[in-house]
C-alpha cells in the first residue's frame, strides 16, 4: 500500500482535527444557529407537499402522545424559533445544553484511511482523546408507541399526488433482538414474494395492484413495525377489503403450513454468498454503515451486522407471525377518492384523514370473501448460483474491444481484470429508429417496455432474490436490457427475457392496468418539485427531439390495446443491437451469447425483427445556444399551492474535448463549495442550492440550481450572476499554491479506482453510448492536468464562464410559485434587457438554432480493426 506524502498527511490531519472539534468544542455561534434554523425550515417547506413525509407524520401522529415516536421530528421555523421564544427560551443555549449528551462513552468512530493500524490509532488518540466522557446513559424509548386505541383502525388519508396506496402494519418485536435468527427476514421473503402463488401475483393478475413491498422497519431497538405496502389500481381501490382479506389469508396459510427449514437454509445460503461476494462501496457509505452497526451489535459482529442469519429458530418466526394478527393491525389507505369524506387534519402537514374501526370479525368476513385463487409457498429457487469459479482469461485486456460485428449487432467485450468476482454485466441496447418519431410512438414504446417487465416479473423475481438483477428501460433511441450478477445462471435469465420479447403479445387486462398507472404518473409531474420542473423545461429547450409531457399524456390517453399490438411489430421491424459484456466470462462465451440472441430474435420463423440499415441509425443532438446572449424562459409552476419557486441557470461551454473538459471540471471543483456557501449559507436563498457539471450527449455545461420560498426566480437568477461577478476576482487572484492544490485534488479524484464491476462497466458503456469511445479518458485528462498552466485556466474562465465572456452561452429557466405570482406578472411584462432573449415558444426557438454535431458514428462507422 503506497505511503502518503507529507502534504496528504497534513490535509488528512487538518480535516480530522476540524471534524474532531465538532465534538470537543463546537462554536454554535448565534449567526450559525439562525442560519441553520432557516435551512431546516427551508427543507421542511420543500417537504410540505411530499406524500412520503405527510403519511409518515400521520402515522406518528396516530400514536401515544407520551411516546417520542409521536413527535414532529424534522423541525421548522415555528418549532425552532417562534415557539421557543414564546416560552422565553434561547435556542442556542438549549443547543449547548443538548450538547452535554455527547459523551465519549456513548459515541463510536470509524476511520478509513490507507495507513497502518498503528498510524491510525496514533492519529485517533491525538485528535479525539479530548472528547469528554461524562458517563451519560443511553436514551431508551418506551417499548411500543401504539397502544390498543391506535390499533384495529382503518385510516383513510388524502394524498397530494394521483394514485391509491394501501399499507397494512403491525407493531412487532424488533428483528434486531433476534438478528441471528432473522424471523422478519423469513416472513418478509414469503409475504413480499412476487412469484406464482404469492399475494402479489394474484392481485396483479386480477388487475388490483402494481407493486408490493413487505418487511420490518424501525428507528429504535425498542419498537418496530412490520408492513405490507402496495400501489393499487382504481379496481384495487374498489377491492381493498378483498386485498386485506387475502393478506390475512396468506398469513393463516403460513401458520397452517408451518415453518420450513429448507426456505430458511436457502435464504441463509443466498445471504452468505451475497456477503462473501459483496461489492466494494464508497468509503463514506462504508464508514456510516459500520458506525451504525457498532451501536447495535457486539464487536465481533460489527462488520456483519444482521446480514447473516444462521440460527434456524421456528419458534421466533412463529412469535412474529402471531403478532401479525387482526387484533394488532392498523391499515392506512391513501386516495383522492376520499375527498369530501374526511373529518380530521394532521397538524404539521395538514393532511386530511378519517378513522374507522376495523374489528377482527370484520377481517374474518374479508378473509371469507377474498379471492379464491390458490395461494402457495414458493418452490426452490432455480437461480441460486452453484458455480462461483473464476474464468481463465488468456490475454490481458485493458479496454473494451469489439469482439464481433454483423449487420445485426456489435459486441463490445471486456473481461474482469480488476475485481476477480464471479459476476458479469451485460447490456443489450435495442436501437429502434421508429421508437420516438412522434409522441404516440414514444408512449407506445414506453408501454411496451412496461408490459415486458410486467410479464417477466413472476419468473424473474427468483433471479433477483438470488443476486441476479435485470432491468428493461426506455432509451432515447429504443430500449435497453441490462442483466447483472452471478454469471452461473445468467444465460438462463437472459434467454427468458429474449423469448419474452420475441413472443410479446398485448394482454388487454395488463394493458389497462399499466396504462392507468402511466397516465397517473404523467399527471403527477404537476406535483414534482419546482427545480425538477425547471430541469424538465431546460431539457425540452436543449434536446433536438423531445416531446412535451402534455403531448405524450394526450397520446397515451387515446392509446388502445389493439393500437399497441399493431405498433410493436412496426417498432421492431428496424432494429440494431449494441451489446456490451464485461466480467467473469470468456470471449468465446460472450460471442455465443450474442449469437444466441441473434438466432432467437432475428432468425426464428415469423420473426417481426428485421435488420436496420446504417442510414436509419438515429442520433439525438443538442441545440447550440448563441454566444453572448442570455436566454430566459419564465413560467408558472404546475402546482401553484407549492410555495417553492426555482431557477436553473445553464451555461453551455463546449463539446467533449479533453483539454476543455479538465478546465471546466477544475472550475466546478473550485467554485461549487463557494457557490453553496454564498447562495445557501450566507444569503439563505434556499435549501436546494448547488453548482454542478452537466453533459448532454457530449455537450458540457455548468448549471446552478436554486429552489426557494423566500425569493422569486428572477431575483435568484440575479444573485447567481452576482456570484459569478464576485467570483471573477477569486479566479484572477488564485495563488499558484491554491491552483496546484486544486489540480492535485482533481487528479486524485480521477485516479480513484473503480469500486466495483458495475462502476467500471458504467464508465465504459457511457463512452460507447455517447459515441466518444475515449476509454483512456482518465489517463489522457490526467496527463493534460499535469501540464495545465494557471494562465490557461484563467483564460478559459474569461472566454467562456464569466458573466460578460465573449463565448458565454446561457439559458435561465425560471419557475414561479403561487407565492411569487405578482413577481411573475411583473417579470413577463418587463422589456428585454440588452443581450437577453426571452423565450415564449420553445419549439420555434429550437427550429431557429443550429445543432451540435453528434459524437455517435453509428454501426457502419466503427471497424473491427
């Protein structure tokens, strides 16, 4: 392991010393406390119309008032400023009192560095030995927050977004108390199963539900809840009692059928394999998960936690099963269909709700009228890997190479030379030029993909349990199949996916359910965060062929099952496959996989698949903005009840070029923290505030995002401009020492090794998908960084980024909330300022602008050489 140089050691010690001082002598200045209260309040206002937060707080509200779980836990201006002052409290003094709870005997520390254990111990002792030990006692919650009055209830609540959701919950003994036995794991595996014979498979086939999740969760060692949650269709809402009855019917089956040791052993085997071959994660994730385990488990279990249940204890499983009773249940149903029939409001989020009693007798009746389809336990999992051996790769391959090329497909291949794990990652990109030529085609392709996933779910669910994951999703030029995990049973799953694509038919009942859900998802964009809406409008401005959501919703609403059945053969009649295979796989097997795919989809009798000619290769390009002009698009937010407004200022800089890339990355590195500090911390403009890099099909840019309740978007945009003006002097006055330090930091981040196979594959596939094919990007850009002069960097800033730069190309997208309706009316009435262009017709603007060239050559322009 390489030793660190003196500068690196100093940086580590300075960072660690600052971190240690948080717990030794925190400043907690009055100004900092006030800024943090405002930040907390801004975050709270962001969440006011979020159903996740609203329903979570409603569940807490309907709990024992003397239990900590009942309390409002995120904070706001009212709870941290207004109410404390009314009570004569100084919140800073209260914080200092609360700080006394930070005692060394209750604290844990994880340090992750490339040093010897002796060196780490010396560092920790020198920096953290002054953390006070006041011998505090760990706070213990009362046991369960739900008493008898909070159970046997049906809570009907009105959500913000479209869609019906059902959640059935029971207070249970925390799984953490029996982590070696894992009773809740066993039960969540069965109750949450999605294969044939499961709760979900039956209600899905009946057209009542779109998903189901089951499991235990808790914020404490003293209490926990086991929940079964699902998204319902409109028909599912009408059959809510039948669904609840079916859940209890399955629980009764588990009791009658008994606990099966083979199921426990199969899960234990899967968990053990997963633990042994777990992927390396980023250090910040590793240390936070480890330090959390230290609070809960004995030292010998800190790195394992509850991930390896190994003791078969049917009595423990039966104990939890007995707790999932009609006497202990609480049911939450969310639906806008309850509007006008609720009589209560939760105080913090003002969620409307009503409560009804649900007796065991009522549930018994629901069980009796539940669906009669046969429930049964899952069969042994055929996807559990047996062969975990590593393949022999004769030649060292540094970068992906084209292993095979035909008129139907192209195969990129790279063996695993870094992680030596029995896993593989496969991408099959279906390039279909007829997938998005109109809004109708776009939504039809999307629904085709949704139906594919839906049809595969019952069969492929076992594969996911066994560590073999797949996804099928829409792309801008067709759709993509990705499969990743243990290579042993990979081909079995991949073959099943391809057969499903080839044999695709539209099932009217599933078409109706998925169309209904998709329509609601489009409608729910109206309730998305304003900064997400601003980002959507920006992509609509930038991308050459992107259909507006309103047009796609109109097309989807009119789509019928027979129209989709006619469209799919048309879609697949022009297809080219771009394939990428990386991992524990030999080149010959990689070639045979793609050959088998070609044979399955192109060469079977009556196949609708036909090869695509190179001239039909579809590319999507990006609008080229005009230099020295700032375009401005101003629009009211789609949900005027949301108090937040937002701005996204986008500065288009260059098309992919190694030297320009490193200069822009360096500026982002230098400016992102000062931008956050000035715009969020000092000016308190909004909780969501950041400066970051952005790349659209190889066109690089900077974007600054702010979401705010306190100021309107025009003002936010002016503050962004002011930041760049002020920061200009910081760039020009950058010392040689600071310049070199930032360059080194960027080099270090670029040279950071890939953590796992998926991260490495994602990088290389990104190069293939974008058409850049710069597999040596890291090495070439690091070489350029080592030679970069400060004067060149400043010249780049002056040419492209500063406010009056001759090559600056800017779009400001501004979304106004109902709070800022007066400012919106004023903004759209104002005359354009010099060197600005107001956008009122996005599509007219796009037609008037040139396009950046495509970096993607297409199937005919890359040779095997």
